[in-house]
């Protein structure tokens, strides 16, 4: 899945109106406005969805989908950096009262987000740079990236302005304990998640 950046169209149409037009014309695509630019991402492939499902399990097992928190895929996060900016992370743990913190265009106040998580495809640079800066500015406390390109899991914490002060990456064979601030003890098996997201091998036709 490759994210494409789209320039503002001719005329004075608000970016949000253009984002909604693109969503209507491209069902299943993820359309976001980050840094004042439209970001359009095609639907995920099977391995991406598999990695996302495997990533969800430890949060569900830890009891984070209950009375106080919810584990959600594709819930919008309003970004304070721009008048129309919002992102749609692959996965997030949010406060259970997130419905009361609705802002606009399917997005909610970032104050109710605990960790947000992304599984990369060919858009890995956007996940590690563009989204990282946006989530840091929104003061999301923990950002996790399953980097299928380089086969590692990044954990970013301690947001300061437009970056995370702490950025650690973990390789297959390691177990990653996420900060307790997310609301429960959650440990990720790097090898298991990366194996779930492994792209299909091209058949040898020789």
C-alpha cells in the first residue's frame, strides 16, 4: 500500500471537502490531511491486515478493550498543527469516552489517544517521519511502527514539539514492553508480528 500526497485542487474548495470527495470516489482508501497536504493510501493487502490483527491481540488480552479503554482500527485523530489536519492511524487505544471528544470529519481530540500504531507498506517513510511529527505535535504519548521494510518495530515516546525525544527500535527475537502509561502491561513479540506481515514470496518460475 503506497501513500500518495495530493496538492490542493484549483479553486478555493476546503481540503476537508476535497478529502471527502476522494473518499466517496475511492471506497476503502484512507484519506488524511497531514501538514496541510492530502495523503491518500490504498486499501491494505492481506499481510498488512494480518500484522495489524496480530498487533491487536496483546492489547485485547491485556484488557484494554473494556470499560475504560477501547482498541480501535481506523479511528480519526484530529491534529492541532493545522486548521483541517487529521490522521487515521491503523490502530489506537483510546479512552472509552472518545465519542464525547468528537471534533470533525470522523476525527477525535488527540487527548483521548494512548498509543497509536502503524503497520508500514511502501509508505514507510511517511510513517516514520510525517506521521511521527504529526503525532508528536498532537502529544500522543506512545507511537509504535511495525516497519516491514526493515523488519523491526519502532517505539517512540516522550513527545516534544514535533518529535519524540525517545526512539527505540527492536529486532526479531526481542520482546517489547510498552510503557505502563498506556493503561496496562503490554508486551509485543517482534518476530511474531513481522512474520504475520511478511509479504508473499514471488514464485520461482525458472
